[in-house]
């Protein structure tokens, strides 16, 4: 069985919590605004986006010169004392911060900063007496007052994972039965990634590692899902246990390139001798029978069913709205912009029914470029947008960072395809066009691998004639827009941008394509 992510595309560092029959999940968002996407599910497999925790500039400061893959790292989402608590690190500005909400769809509070808490990947856990523990990568632990952000004592090193493993991080602390369990990731977020666990009689230790560590890793296997790690546990309302974690799907020949970023996967968990045992990766609920749901647990062969399987699944994986006409005053929560989104530069009010982008940075190479896009969620995809470039220059781009992006750019009477790959920045095609609105198109296709040097996909860029026929201008190797080439923590985002003057977009449509 090939497992599919429950949240495909750039959705790393998942954190999950349950309230009654409802599950909520949050992910990292790095240099994009709004930050920390939030999802709701009744079955842990089909997730619906409900908003973003950091959706106001006062909550999310991302300086215009902050680097890509900076910004917002690794949240923890918990429900305690009638409120949702989300703790996260803004590595580009404010460090660790907490926001709270009574409704996870928002509004979320202004941030409470934790200047005394040093370290990424903060976790929150409460003792029975109300003591709040904040555990960070390393692995260090603080006693804090989460309402004020004050630290109530020095950091204590509680565990550093398995001997010799790098990057003990992503800690989450749980009280289960007689023990406190400390779940961590280790080995780094690349092919060596793993999940390990330790337990103790108290939240602060002493921690005894699980003899079967790591409890999850795909390193050294030929599993199509690699880099599995950075996990969180949740007990379902029917008593079964589940793990969400990140993984990647590398494609092409050696060494494999993943182009959609780190995605969120799900696996069942059973308990043996007081330790969690992770079963096979679970597929989304509407996978064809026989290709999913073999939850054979290495522990006892039992087959836990996901909770609430009555939930209808319309699509095998979560897909944000495929088509946006920009007919509503605000932008839907799946649209993400680079670093900020002032209405002076990105608005639906200038020309009703259109998204208007006003240029600031003069190209996608500049960190202050005005860019609004959405995550590429499927290996084979098609994105189209109707642009009116008559007052400026802009286009449609697939972006990994400032140094890695392909774009089709329109201005009065001409379109160009540009391919930025590290220090190279050629114009690879130019075509005269009639003035006025035109449809730009970007497709990603995944041809059968033909050997060790085959790339993971092909990115094609072109325009549509008024009669709907497609004119392809360039077909580019997708490996150069992969994490293995570009580095960093994000994934591809496909979107609209302005590089000069003002450009208007009537609609933008994204769809998966059958491979
Ligand atoms: C995150 C760390 C990691 O803070 O990558 O995969 C970092 N894990 O835990 C950025 O996502």
C-alpha cells in the first residue's frame, strides 16, 4: 500500500488535540502570512481548514528582510481549562509566544511572549495541580505561567534522545496512566528522521527511554514516504490512539527529490507493556478498499478502526477550495502571502470581483515582493489564473524561495517565462500577446522515472488563447524546485505576484490532475 498524507503539501510539524468528538490540528507556516494554519476533523483523516491562528499583523511580525524558512516554527495545540492554547516560535522576531482562543476558528488572542524560554518547538502540558510545563528542543524544560509568559525557575535538561542521534526536538509531554511520556523527534528532519519516546513518574523526569526506540522511522527503507518524524499523539473519543507526524514523498531517481514540502501523515498506535507501538500509515478514508486501512500492529495484530467512519469523504485528501473568483471582500484562509499582506498591496476592493496586487519588490528574487499563493498539494496539478497586466507587470509562479522559482510573467503585449535556479536567472521563453486580460497556466506532471538521473516532475508554463487552446512556452525539470536542491523547511507554493505597477486577477483555479 502507498500511504497518502492526510494533509498533502507543505503542512509540517503537525500538532493535534481533541475536544469531545472534534479534532483540531495546526502546522508550521514559516515566512508566510497568515501563520499557523488550523484544521478540524471528526475522523482524523479528512481535515477541513478553519482558519489561521496568527492572522493579524499584531500577532505575526515577519520583517520584510527575514529569510525564507524563518518565521513560524512548530506549534503545539492543546485544550485546557476551557480554552485552546497554542504555543509557537517566531524565529524571525518575537521568539516563543502563546495565543489562546475559545473557538479554534478564531479569534485568537494577542500573543503573550515568553522571553525566558529559549529554544524552538515549545510544548505545553499541565500537571494535575495546575503547574504548566513548557518543554523545548534540546530537550529542556521550564515551569511557566502561560497567562503571563513568565518562567518560574531555570531550564532543566530532561532528556537528549538516543545516543549519537542529532537534533533531539519536537518534544510533546503527555500524562497517560501512571506515567508521563516525553515524545521527541531525533536524527534531523531529513532521511534520518525518527520518533522516540521516554517515560517518567513525574513530568520532569527522571525519563527512561523506550527499549524499542525509535518507535517510528523510515530511514534506510524503500518506503515511498521518507523523513518520518516530528509527531504528536492523540487519544480518540473511542479510546484508540493515533499519531500525526510529518513525512515526505521523494520522486525521481537518486537521491530523490521531494517537491511538496513536508506533509502530514496519520498512523494508529497501540500500547504494549506501557509503550506505544506505531502501526502502518493510515490512508485517507476514501482510498479504494484494499489499498488502505491495513492497520496491522506489530504488537498484537489488532486492527483499530478510525473513529467516526460514518463521516463522508468526498476526496481522498484535503483540498482547499479549488477555484477562487475573488468575489468576497476578504481572502479565503488558504491564501498565503509573503511576510505580510497590507491592503495597500493586496486587496479585493480596488476592482470588485478581482484580486489587485500592487508591486513593492521588483521581482520574485526580492523578499518584499508582493506574492499571494496556495500550497501545491498534489504531485500532478494544474493552476490557471486570469490576469489583467495592462497597468503593470506580474504573473503566476511556483515558488520555493527567493532563489528557486519558475514564473510566467505578463506585461502589456508580452509574456515571459523566467526560471530562477540559485545564481542563474534566465528568461527561457518570450511570446508577444494581444493587450488585455489573458489566462496563465502552470502544470506539474510526474512522468515515469527513466533512470537514476530522472527528475521528480516537470513544470510546464504557458498561456491559453481566447479560444481556450493551450500554448506551452516552457517545460522545466522540477528537481530545482525541491527541498533537496533549495534547502529549507517549506514546500512549493503556487501563486500570483506583482513585480511592477498594479496587476489584477479575476480568478485563480487549482486542480489535481490524474497522473
Ligand atoms: C522544527 C523542527 C523540525 O522546528 O524542523 O522536523 C523544524 N522538525 O522540529 C522546522 O520545521
